């Protein structure tokens, strides 16, 4: 195997640019989803259950990270869960994969939270239109969280079909089989 390419989105884009892209996408999702729900549903909005909404906002990030683990469930021994604090207060959860993973499985790992959590939020917003503003905020926040995953996925989609993805300190390495000579 040899390294075809190394991808490090945080180094390539920088924290500030990633944060700005995530925030802009989150605002765009909120505006479009909220307006769409208000056009479709004319029910009055309710501000009940604000505390569960705050708990849901706090729970989206850990749930997002757990959803990354679902496609990798078969290789639990090769995954490490690392909990660090940023700015001394905000917990950051990182999943480290210690051995190479097939490209398709890794892409599935990246998009699972996007499809799973966003589907649940959209379905709940349809079932409970009185709380559509809460669900629009949850959807926007989660879509913002998914931006780095989607950027990684876009980069991986261009890689060779038989590639393996390995996580290193420098980012994700795309490994391809060495051609036989």
C-alpha cells in the first residue's frame, strides 16, 4: 500500500473558515427550513418544552459522534474514543481509528449522522408542527456540525474505488494497493 493523498480539513481550511462555513450553512438551513414549515403549517407556534429543547441542543453533538460509531460497530477494537476540552470548558469528542478502513465503509461512517439525525428531526417537525421552530434550530445546528464530515466525504469520493482510509496525526491518508511489477 502507498499513500495516494493525505486529507486534513482542519489544516487545509483552518478553524475560523470551517466555523464560518458551518455557521453560514446552519443559518441557510434554518431560514429555508423554517420558512418552508411556516408556509406548509399554519398552526401557532408554542414555546412550551424549552428545557427539553436546550437538552436536545446539548445532546445533538454527542449523538452525532455516536452515530459515526454505528457503521464501525464490527471493528470496535480498532476505535478509541478521546474526550478533550477546548477553551477549558467545551468537551470535544474524537473517534480515532487505529487501522485502515475500506473507503465505502468510511464514507458511510461520515454520512450516517447526517442522514439519521436529520431524518429524525424532519419527521418530528412534521409530526409536531407547533414546535417547528425548535426543530428548525436543531436541524440548522446539526447541519452545521456535519460540514467537516461532508467536506471529507467530498474529498474521499474522488479517491480510487479500492482505497483504504487510515487516520494519522497528519489527517486521513488514502491508501491504494501498490501496483505489481
